[in-house]
């Protein structure tokens, strides 16, 4: 079958070759209980994260660079993937968190037919998505966790392999934000959407535009403003990415959040900008 799950539509037969994402079959770098997602997702025992390898977006500053470039990881069968879901659930995971699942939606759907956990399924994505793929994923997703990275195509062109990022990400995020919010009284999210945005150095103007876009989404949508940018990846030729964001940059975006009247907001402090929060890859 020719792969067309992401906007690249490379047409690779991933049973025989690798696609534009850099992977063929199911390649995974780690699965474990992750305590550092947003509070309603990690909640008490941690989110059951499965880190899928490969990526068609290829951000130069990717915090999970070794995983997104598929330089680390191990091949698994669909049956073994299903077993991971079962194991994470048995460990007490608050949910199954599919990290970077876009190019694995068909595999994930097959695995969930074998075993569907009785806990929420989280779709943790960069948002470079096709609506058709999201519609298929919506059959099993309870919580959408999209990252709205850029609106300016110049930034997308400079930092990723995809100048058309916003062309696909904006309708994708709007689609995901339609998910009704169901929050338990104790603060655990059962269904809903949390839109993330990472502030980058010298890109405050774009972050402010992202905030305005989020403000136009349905009122039940949560917004997670991330200040955790840490110099990482292949950024040697990008001088502006050699530093963390400044307090002034953060405050300017935070001011835009207040001006937009956003209420359902998660904020990170400066201590989040550290490599210690990047997982150690098992495989």
C-alpha cells in the first residue's frame, strides 16, 4: 500500500521501503509513564507515552531529534504495539499517549483492534496533518494534543522541511478543537483538546499571532504556552536558536494571552528549559 497518511503523500510502500518520514514499519524509541505532560493528562500516575520514530516535518530544533530522525529506536510488530498499550494500562497509566503518530495511524488502528485500553487515547502531534487522516484517527482518539508551531511560512521554511506547514496545521487544529471537553471533577481530562505552542527566540511576533488564532477556537479548548525551548538538534547554522528565550520574550507572549482573554491556559516556568526533561531513549 502506498503511504499517504501525511501531507507529503510520498507514496512509499512502507512494508518494503522507508517513507519521507524516515521509517518503514513500526519503529519505537521508548514507552513509559511520563510525568511531565499537562496536569490533566499526566494527572497522578503519568501519561502512558509511546514515542514513535520518524517525522515528515523535521524541525531543526527538535527536542526529540534522535527519535524524529529515526536514528534510535527498534522495530515492533502491530501485535507488539498492542501489547505495549496493554502493559501501560496495567502499569496504571492515566491514558495512552501516542507521541508523533501521524505516519502510524493505520498501524495504530490495527493495534487497537487487537486490544483497546479502557483509558483515554491521546493523539500528540505536530499538526502537519491531513484532515482525512485525522478523521480516521478520530475513531479512536479521546484527547487531541496538537502543537501549533508557526503561522509564518518563512519560519516554517527556515526551520522545517515544510514551508506549507500552516496551510495544513491550521485546519487540522480547528478540526481537533471541535472535540467536546469532558473534565472530571478531580481535574483529569477524559476528552478534549489542548493546543500547545513553543515560543522560539526572535519569533514573538508569530507566537502572538498563534495566540490570536487559539482565541478563536471553541471555548472548551485548552492552551499550553511552552517556554521550554532548549538549544538542541541541528541548529549550528541558526544563530538565533543558540540561546533560550528571554524573560522579555516570554512576557510579551504572556501579555498577548491575557489580552486575548484566554482562561483555560497552562504555563511553564523558566526551569522547564532544560535537557533534563528530554527522555533517555531505551531502544
